[in-house]
């Protein structure tokens, strides 16, 4: 079908891995001379610019994700260290309580042997 129009179409899928495609109608190629080739080149440069920008965004997000993961690991390690220290302090406290109870029983036993009241 002949339309007699000047037509240029360019396309690139955003997630596409192949090259962009473009079409210029015979009349546009004939009447546009070198400008038609420049139009195609400009379109391909635009697509490259947009694709590179998306890659840069992805790389920046990946960097932020990696930094977040490192922070998370660091925080988890610090939390584990604090938890271990708390467990150690709890164990020492329990040992101290047991010693205090043993000393209290010993004092009560001595008082009973000596006939002293516990009031």
C-alpha cells in the first residue's frame, strides 16, 4: 500500500537485549537525503543513552543494597556480641545468687549451732 507519507518508526524494548529497530519510508529516504540517516543515528544514540541510564540506576541500587546488607550483617554481629555478653553476665549473676544462698544457709546453720535467734 502506498501512502505517499514521510514515515519514520523506531523501537526498542526496555528490557530487550537485541538492538533497536527502525524503519524509514521510501519517500522519507528519498526526500530526506542524509537527514534520514541522521534521524536513525540520533534515535539509536537516544536508545543507548536511555539504556545506559537504566543500567546506572540499577548499579546504584545494587550498590545501596550491598551497603544495606553489609550494615545489616554488622548490626547482627554487634547484636550477637551484646547477646553473648548479656548471657555471660546472667550466668555470673546466677553464680553469685547461688553463692549468696549457700552463704545464707551457712550463716543460718552457724546461728542454729550457736543458739542465736534469726530475727
